[in-house]
C-alpha cells in the first residue's frame, strides 16, 4: 500500500459537479504532475459534502483546510503554496471554517456541520465512491459478514424491528415490519427492490447517497435478501441521474468481483445479485405499485392494495421495497446494534433524516439531523438564515405531497408525526424555504400544476379532481377569483384525499389545503382585492418606476427585453404598461431601487 | 423511410440489446431506453420492430412510449435546453428564466425549432437545487441565473 503525505478531497456531488469540480480535479492532476507531487499527494473525488452553495468544495488533509468556490485559476496557488510549501491559502478558505486568529476549525465546529449527525451520509464526502476498498476500510460489508455468518434471518429482522427505523421515502412505515411481512410471505421466488426514483422536486438526498456511497445500498439490499429469502434485487433509478447510474454500475461490478454479490457470498450457500433498471420520467413511479409495473415493462400505473407487494409484488412474487436512504441506514444498524440507533431521535421517529435544504436560505445543500431537530435550528443555525435580510414566510416539506409550514411552527421538533399534525409531511426530505417575496397561492398552483401533469390518469378523483382544483387556482392567480372559491378548494381537496387510488392523489391537495390553513388572507387578497401581496402573480401587478428615485441612468432601458421603458437621460423614465411583460429584469438592474412591483 | 431507418448499424446495436434482454424479466424498458438513445426518438418503425422481436402488441409499446416523459415520438433538436422547474428553482425565479428563453429562441416548452437546432423543455428537478435557478443545455449546467444571463448563454449554441 502506498502512503501519501496529503489527501486532497474534491467534492464530486451533483452541486459541485455542476459548479465545475471535474475541471478543478483535472487541473489539480496536471499541476501535481508538473510539480512532481503525484506520488506524495493523493487526489480523491468524493461524494457530496453537503454545502452545495459554496461549491466546488476542496478539503486538504491532514490540515483539514476547507477551500470553497474553488476555480481552475485557484488550483496552481493551492498546489504551489499549500501542497508544495505548506502555507495554507487563507483567502480561499470558507469563511466559517477558520477561527478569528486564522487557525483552522475542525468540521464539527463549523456552524453548518455543528448540529448535524451524518449516519446515512456517513461516507459521503469522505470516501471515493468508485473504490470498494475505501468503503471496506470504513467498516463496509462488515455488517453483511456479521449477518451471513453469525445471525439467522429472524435475528436480522428483529434487529431492524427493534431499531425503530421507519421508511425514509416519506410515509414512515416501520421498516422491520415490511421485512417481516415479506419474509413470511409464501413464494418460491422473492425480490428486493430499491426505490431510487427520487421524483420530489427539491429533493436530492437519494441521489447523493447513490453517488457518494453506492456500496452501502448494495450491502443493505444483500442483507435484506438474506433476511427475507430473496436472491435477486433491482434498483429502480431515475434516468435523470447519470452519475448515480455510472457509480452504481461500477460498485456492482466491484462487489461481484470481490464475491460480495453473486453465488456463495462469504462462503455460505446464500446467492444474491442486483441489476439496475432505469426510470423514464414519471413521478408516479415513486409509488410502489407503479414502480413495480414499470420494472415489469408496463405503463407505471398504480393498482389498489391489498395485495401488498410483500405478498404480490414484481412479476407477481413477494417483494420487499425500500427507499435509498432507508437502506443506507441498514448496515450501520446491523453493525452497531438496535440500541445504538434507538438512542438517536424522538420517541416515535428514530435516527436521523436527510433534508435537501433549498430556496431562500444562505447555506443551500444537504443536511442530516437527528429526528426532533427544529425547523428553526435547520434554517437559521445550519442554514445560516434568509439572504438579504428578508423575512421568513414558510418552509415547504414533503414536495407535492406536503405542505407549507408558517413561522408560528418554526420551533416544532421535526419527526413524521409532528409534521403530519401541522398539515405537512416528512416526504422524502425536500425542505424549501420561502420568504416574503413568495406568493403562497402561486406556490399551491405550482404544485397542483405538477400533480396534474404527473397524474397517471387511472382514477377519476386524481385525474379530474386535481384538474378542477388547478383551474380554480389559475383563475385566482389571474384575478378572476370569486367568493366561494376557497371553500370549493377545501371541499374538493377533502374528497380527493379520501377517494384517490394511490399516494400521489391522496396527498395532492396537501399544498393547497395547508396554504389555505395558514395563509388564507393571501387567498382573500387575490380574490377580493385582486392583489398579490407578494408581488408574484403577474396579472395582478404592475411594474412602476418611482419618479422621485429615478436618476434616468438608462440601465433599465438596455435590459428591458420588450423595449417598454423610455425617457430622457438624467430624467425619470416611464414604463409602457401595454408592452411590459413584468419580467422584473429592470428591477434587478436598477442601482437606485427605483422600480417596484405594485 | 422504413428502409433507411431499419437498415443501418443502429439497428444492429438495438438488436444486440434486444437479444441481451429478451429472455430476462421485464425487458421492455431497457430496450426502449436503448432505442431512444440510438435514434434520439422512437420512430414508429422502431416500435414495430421491437413489438415483433418481443412478440408483444404494438399498442403496448406505444402505451409505454407515451406514458413516460423521457420517451418521445418526435425528432429532437441538436441542442436540448432544459429549464429546471423544481421547487427550489421555482421559488428563486425559474419562471422568469423560462420566459426569457421562450422570448430569446421563440419556442414554447416541448417545441423544436424548424432547423432542429434547439428543443426547449421545462424539466423536472435536476437535483442541483443548491445552484438554483438552473438550466441544462445538453450536458452543461448553468446555475444561479438571472434573466439577463440568458442571451449570452444561448448565443454559444446558435448555428454559426
């Protein structure tokens, strides 16, 4: 084994990758070679560090120097100063990663990481996901060995049951029970499925686990196969996630080669193999029976349950289906025991939850916190608060199935049950922060638009009901709302929830019902006063130049895409309302804040 | 048309994929993914070919092709512009970005330009929420956008 005096960890997660981390990696490689350092310093492309907002992120060990927003131009300096001469390039460090005296903080002292507890994301940003050796060095496949060599299937199921782990896909069904049902189901052939069809807009934790720690999912599925008596697994992953698919394929090949997938695993008579199946862009396929139909090569339409997949799943056989994040917890539970997992979280929700923190918050990215952490801690302490001194309006959890949580509930400890009580749901973990500039009626309309588009059309309540709700919301946001619309939305919503066939339809009204519950006054302003208080709904507002603030600089004229602004230089300009498309480009450009929506 | 679409090396590749999956469970989706990748869309001749090879009705293939948004029955442009309409992008103004692109290239979401240079799509969440609002042109991701960035970005993909 080779030894290196320094390790340079470069985040290869989706966020950093999009900000150009692959180019940064390339330049590091050539710079190290031209300085003849390639045998002293090891470059590692890891999974997601979590702090996407300041990507690309590079961490240099042993010092733990945390470089943020690294560009290809910065790399030669880091190499020649830090790696060659041992002088950390302090001006490129993430500002919160250093003490006032410029000494480097350890990661748990950084505000963003302080309150986090990384279990599912344990290896993300730590190991190279394309090397099985690194996973094994961090206790990888130890749990599988323990399961196969020292435990009976019943013992494994009992550990999962005792741990209190609940499904991380959103509904929170006890995982151990699901395993037990599938184990007890009669059948000559059984299957293990992994739901990696992460469709909730604004959620990307499953993607990050697959990209940052793919072996954890493979190991967990293999353990599940042993526990329920299955020899074949499928991972159903979104086609929109090419990096995840690539790394999973690499991981599967490596595991097969190492004898950790295939025949006679660990020298026992247990056989198990895994294949990948790609989704093709249908949100409803996140629903378990629709996902099963899709794997079978059919239109992804759900069917009524029972029979549940545990008894009659893919190809008509007993099937266990869990989500990626759920699986990511399994090896550690087997390895460390149920009591260890039990000690984290609240009474009814054990362990941690990963949230994709996005929207109007400083530190956008991926955070993992113990169940029971409050929204305020996530948004203000980990997330760093709302940018531009704007006021918090709502946090949206649960995607198109969830709801909007207002400021009055910021101190609610988050778990499955508390979120349901306040009209939202855990969902897969998208957490979108909204500020005073977001219109809650428009957000409800946005989600309904999504659901109507993604409804598979099989059952009338979802196909027709959500469409009617969307029509009403469209009218309201266009200034054509009528008295009684709110009540009609509430009634429709209640009926759809009660009668739709699958989870998609049953939860589709939630964004509307929760915004009516907490922001009824905004709906009323749209309907009665024909006003959008947040200034979003275009039909209800005008963009105006305040003459007393306008200096006539003409910047707005240049940026206006429809030539709607005119005026003499150095004197107040005006907007021709018949031409204005209310895009807001001028507001963004005006240095004097003279342009407002009203 | 039929002859030119079916007698080429793409077909050989498709045939290989069909042979690989034919006897496995649930072969249709992987085969259709391959066909879409090879041809850029799913011409009816290709659907007929798959139907015959797997011995299933053409209506089943068509049903699947029209159910999933990644399969398309129409040829796509050389450059595909995807505007992320996920929640994080939406609350940070992706609608204004989309509106600006619509004005810039004069296409509505789902349309392809007459010269087949651009296809515009309003896509589902691209999972790059930390950089919202985001667009993707082919494999290039552009993040933290404001409407005034669009003109410059699009110009890179115009036919010279």
